[in-house]
C-alpha cells in the first residue's frame, strides 16, 4: 500500500535524527557496567539529550507524567518493573531500562501471567522499556522515550531464575527464516501466536511491532476473532522480539499519542508487499560511512523535560 513508503520514510528520519537504530535486542551487556564520566559542559545547548538522560540512574521525584511523543519526550515519576516476578524476568540489567509508566508495568505483569496460562510458557523475558527519566537513549531505539514502550522476547522464560551473567549474555531465538520471506518453522510455534495475540488484545495496547515475516505468519495462522491483527505492524529489527506500545494514559494531557489503526487486519498481499521487496530485504550499503550524530538536543524536546532532568532522584 502507498502508506508504507511514507511511514517508513518518517520512521527512518526519526532514527537518523536521534542517532539511534532499530532495537538491537541481541546486543550483550556487562555484569560490571562502568558509570559514565561526568560531562565537561552539561549546559552546552549543542549536547545530545541522550548524554543527559543516559546519566540519570533514578527517576525524577515528581508525580508520574508522560511528556511528549514516543520518539521525542520524557517521563516523570517512572516506576520500575521488578527484575523478577512469578512469570517474568528482566533482561540486560546493565542497561537500566526497566522503567516505565505504571500502566505498562501492570500490563507486563498481567500479560506474563496470561501467557503462562494460555501458551504454557513459564513466563516472559522483558527487554528494554525506558530509562529512569525516559528521553533519548545512547543505543537501540528512536522511541521508548516516554515510558509507554516495552520489548518482549520471543523466547520463553526458562523455568529457573537466570543469573546476572545469563541476563547479559543470553540471546533470544531468531524467528525469521534465513531468506527473510517467512518465519522459521524450526523455531516458530502456535504458542508464539498466542503470546502476541494476548498482548494485542489488551485494550490499552495501541500497536505491536514485529518483523514482516511474523505478521505474515500471524495473518495466515490466526483463527476466530482476528480483529487484534489490526494492531500488529511490520517493522525492521523485530526478528527476535516484539515491541508493545500502549496509548497515552487517561488524563495525560502532555502526551502526544497516535491514531488507532482503521485499516482492518492489513493482511492482504498488497499490505505486506513492500516489506518483501528487494530494497527492504537486501538494502544496499551506503558508499560513505555514516557520520555520528548528536541526536536530539534538550531544546528539541518538550520544555517540561528540563524540569524532569533537574528534579532530585526519587527514593527507592
């Protein structure tokens, strides 16, 4: 459909503007992360906002408030998803990205219990959510800035508590066939469909991003009520995990949301054709290496994000 190239051009513009790339869920972490050095001039207006938000290790001592858009904003009063739960575990603890709005924290806890029952998984492995005060990140995402996004691995949680080293070193399982045209039948199961369906059927979920091959499989395999498929959107870099995005919470007047999808299941060959073109499956490398970019500056974020950065740390 004609909306695909336009949508992707906007997405890529955001990616390159922030100096980030599509979520790199497989990047390994460290069991002994080093603190970032102090900035020589944190008030320099040219400095990337990621340098400022990336140095905040605790949320702002402020009431919870979502400020801005998913790829251009911050969050005050973020809450953590506990790193261990009855039916979930948090991965890549060194990133300190298990913070979010309480609604998505509650959703992940609720979803993990539901897929334990419906799909027979011991539970879910949770990847990146947001930083303690949201904002742009050093690596991995253009979005995840306002505490309303979360990555869930497409690998079930083991039936034991992972060690710190395993959480940093373990990789999720690839779900996409080597030719990129469909799912890998050796790894994909109907349980994966159940997990994604359970997430999409949550009323406050706005979108779920997956690899196009996964969307293709969901369209082919879903039975009964298929209305939830309208929330499933193809996106680069989601071969190993799916990305949950919730709506702006009620009363969040400073949050800029997105419209609900009104185009139905988006499962036709025409809907998916763009994602299986040669230019998407086998993009040509740029002849010139990309220059590092500072990304969004603080001045480019909503004005209230200054207050979020300046606020004292919340007590934990």
